[in-house]
C-alpha cells in the first residue's frame, strides 16, 4: 500500500513540472543560490528573496489538504485513493497583467487531466484549477501582489 501522506510526493511532482516549463520559468525570478526558477514551499521563501529586487516574482506551493477517497473493487479488493488540494501562489511587485500571465502559464502546465508521476502510486492527475482574487499589500512605496490558486489532485494506488 502506498504512503498514507501523499502531499509530499505531489509537491515534488509539481515543482519538477513547473520548474521544467520554460514559458513559466522565464517569467520568474531565480533562486539566490543555484539559479533555479523561484519556486518555493509555502513558508520557506528566503528573506533575501522578499527584500531584494531581482528575485521577484516567484511561486509558492503549499497549504495542502488531503482527504481519503478509498473504495472497494467489485472483487472485494480495496483501492486506496486521495483527493488533495494545494495552493499555488504567484507573488511579485509586478502589474496585474504580468501576474495573470504567470498564472496562465501555471494553468498551461497543469491542465485538467494532466497526469502526474508519483513514486509509490499507480496514478495521479490534476482535476481542476481555481484562481482566486488578487491580494494587494503595500509596504512603504512598494506594492506586492499575490495571485493564489488551488489545484485539486487525485492520487491512487491503482494504475
């Protein structure tokens, strides 16, 4: 039976897909060390990224939920599955249209039905993507915008 907590595997799969998609990564800042696209776990963005121009914009992945969706097959065997949601958020000191362009590229990478490869699971796919209103904050003369979205992912031990 696969791991009961599937969110870590989903986070890793999403980061891999998002980082490798050049139309998206070309719109993001780069990580301070290593030059990879600015894609972080929620709550683990280095302070230098948020305080120094040039590292923005970036994406965060986090705030995941996981609900079991286990069933019994016709032959009496059990099927283990999980219905998960994760927040993907673009953050930057950029215009509304530039932020929406980033989120459009995220949607392009993760369309409904997009298969994900998760170690230890037979199948996984994106089920839907919902974009929420932009969050705007101002500190001093700097306006920061956040474009949160929720992606729903279904994972199963069945192929």
